[in-house]
């Protein structure tokens, strides 16, 4: 065999295949178009219209806001705090304040 082979073919980035992450497939697009067709509202828009309507009962407004919140605001992630705890007596603590 020849040693003239070019080993640089691994350095090229591979092409991504398939549907990009977060994009809609045909069925999802069709469903969205059916819901929003003829001036109709999406479910999120409907919920927003309920919680923004001051004439609506407050209980329904709160429930609509709760249902719409995950689609509008990201959920906060928990964080872990690592702290060193030193055991000191009450007298030592009081002295450290002075």
C-alpha cells in the first residue's frame, strides 16, 4: 500500500443531519396552522387574553396566568451553596463583632 494517504479527512467538521433541534415537523406545523387559522388564537394567546381581562373572575385569571407562565418565563434552576462552617462559642462570636 502507498503511504501517500491523506489523513486530514478527520479534521473536517461533520455535516449535521436531520431536523435542527427545536424546529417543528410537518404534523406540528399543521396543528399550529389549524389552531391559528382564520384569526383564531393560539392556546397561549387565549390564556393571555383571560388573565389580562379585568372583567374576568380573579380565580380564573390566576389559573390562566399559572398555566401560561411556563411558556413565557423560564424555570429557575437550583444552586448549591458550599460554605465552610466553623463551630465557635457564643462568647467568641460576640467578641468577633467588636
